[in-house]
């Protein structure tokens, strides 16, 4: 499985991701020990999977309202937010709401059409993990977090209170 | 400001505190719209909170099914200005006073980035400025057109024109850029601004240095005294360079500049904004030119549609199409006729755009289309 960037480092991805496209014909029995499922499936399958000893996380699409995920946030350690296209910015709002309004403190992972030049801004909005598009160079992408020497709200956005990803920490 | 998705106009509140007037829903392109005010006064500390609220409302309700509709302006139209403003306020209430509130200390840090240069003792009466202006007409003309007043006495704001006839508007060579950098270091505290009119601005030059600056700029093709005049054309790269274009724009700009190369005539015409776009995406901002030209494709031929009366700034408005489009070769003559109508109708000292607003499009249409226009009605 392709590694991802988490907390400013390249790490192995321990989670299996079920995409929205796989929704209709879902078979979770062979699922791995750590499974990300779309929000719509979470309610149905969470209990079953948990009893099988699996850890579950939620995938939110651009149309999903963060409010709908709110009841589950206390039970999960990871929310993945899907960007179907790099021009679709709705996931930024979702991330900000999860962090600021719903106080979600777990891993917030950007998945989908994620490009190197977006990492700085995604991080500023609360993402701390990034599953980049396959053609993106992960090592080179790490520099993105140091793209700007100064930011108007340094130290005030949710992520930076949780341990800043910057050149200093790399 | 009113032609962007979000516009912010700096202003002072009732108590003299700094803040912004906020506009949303503007834009050019295939659906040109003038933005609307949704917040007459926003304290500056709330700027990011409020912008986030705008984006969240757009992200929640904006359309994604069609990329031409996926814009704030479309949503503002759908929800109405009042409806959009209500949604933004409701979202803003969650963060107001907290969230991304910008602390005063951050403003102080930002202000330090814009510390004024050391002005020294320059005066408007310095002989090094006054003498050449009195004796050298080309220099005096350049000062009149290309140097704007500066709030600090003895200084001026210099615009280096990138609108020399025959050079694509806004283009500069590497050597010219090196020279501009050097001029900025020597005369303007190391600062250069790029204007959306496609020129370069040296924001703070002592008047006594102007002559030396002008001589070097002029020798290098950067001192055409045409800022704000007809030949200061704003133009996109058009069909010569751009894959999206329906028509070429640079040759049209060049033909107009070549036709109107008499400085006395240009100065007599006074302030006039001409904008040219090679397609409906409107990179040349033709909707907001006093005269706008839009390249269109009709049966695989390049045609040009003319709009009049667009305006940015205080009197923001969209230009209106005057009638059927023209072949490229007709455009200089069409411009000539528009200008004839203006010169004929203007009152003393009246600018083109003021005459146009006073008398309307009809006299211009008549002069351009003559009988053809009459017959069409």
C-alpha cells in the first residue's frame, strides 16, 4: 500500500479504505484490521466490525455534512475526507468544522486528488495526514509545509496547537 | 473590488477604527456580474472569520454540477443578496470574537512589512525636477501622464509603461526587467508593484530623481507617456498564445496603437480605458473597459464585438454591446468613429466615460453603424 504523509513524515498506511464507488456491493468480511468506511456505511457496519475486533474510521465525501458525522466522532480516531478533484474545495470547510466546531482531535486525513501545492493549506485547515495522488513525489512534497515563512495566525490554527508541522520539526 | 468573488474595501468605522466593506458575487467571464455589499463595515480583526463564513456558505450550498455555475456569483444570485448575507452572518456567529480572530499584535507585525521608505528631504521645488519639467516637453508630458501625486511631499508614484506601440501590452524583456529592478533599488526603496492594467509601478520616487529615472526608462522603451490613455491597452495574450482563445487580441491592440500614435490627439482625448479579450473568459476584462473588445468565433472566423460604458472603481458598471461584431481590419475605424462621436458631443473638460453616461449609447451606435443601425430597428 502506498505510504502517506503524517505529521510531517512519510509513514506506512495501516488503514484500508473503502471508496464511495464501492458502496453498493459492500463485503466487509475480508476487511483488514483497520477499515475506513464511508459515512453512510458506518452506522450499519460499525458494531459488527467492532465485534470482529476491527478498528473503524469514517470517510466523508464532499456532499457529507460534518454534522452527520458528529455523533460518532468520540468513538473513532480517524476521519478521512475525500477530494474528488483538486478544484473541489469543500473538504477544507469540512475539516475546519470538525476541528473547530466539533473538537475532533484524531487523525484528519486528506484523500483523493491531493497535490503537493495544496498541503500547506490543507494543513492550515486542520489536516495532519495526506494520502497523495499516485504521481506525486512524497519526499519532495514534504517541503510544502515550509512554503511560507510567515503566516498571519501562526500558532492559532487547530493543527499548530497539536504540534506544528514545519521545517523545524522535519 | 466589485468584480471578484469576494471584494474588501478598506475603510474606517464610526469611531475611526480600521475595517472593511465586504462585497460578494462579482466576476467577469461568461457571466459578468457586479458584486454586492453584504457588510458595510467589518472590523479588521474579523476579516478571516468572515471570509471563512462566506466560503463555508458557498461550500455548503454552491453548485458543483457545472463548472460554469460553480461560482459565488451564481449562488448569490440564487439565494438573493439578502439571503446570502443572512447565511453568512449565521455561520459567522459561530466564530465571531474567537476562531480565526486576528490579534492586534499580528497587525503590528504585518504593518512592519510595509514600513515606509526613508524619504529624506526631497521637495517639490527641487531644481533637478522643476528645471527639466519647464524646459523639456517630452519629460513634462511623461510627468503629467505617468507620475501620480504621492502623499509624502517631494515624491511621486511612477508608472513605467509596458504599452509601447508594437510591443504586446504588458510584455517586458529580461533586460528591461533587470533595469526595472535596478531603478527600483536606486529610486524607489526597492519596491515594484504590478498593476492590473499591465504596467509596473515604482511607488515612491523623489521628484528630484525623476529626470534621471525618465532618461533611463525612455532609452529602454519604458517611458511611453500614455498611462490612462487610449493606447494604454489592457489585453490578454489571445489566439497567438492561448489555447482557450476564440480570436487573436494582440494584433488588434497593435493596430489600434498604430492608428492612434499622435500624442497630441491622445492627450486631447484624455482618460480612456480600452480592454481587449480574445474570448469570453475575459482575461482582458473587456466588460469593464470604457471601450471593450471581445474576440468571438463565428463559423470558424474571428470577429470582434464592441462594448461601451464599462467602468471599474467608484462607478462600477458593465459595458453594453453596441451592435453586430466587426472584422479585425475594421476595428481601428470603429474606434475612430466612437472617438469622433465623443469629440463632437463632449462638453468642455468632459471625459469620455462622462460623455457616454450623459448621452447614452445611441449617438455612438449611429456614428459607428450609420444607416445600417437605423435599418436594423
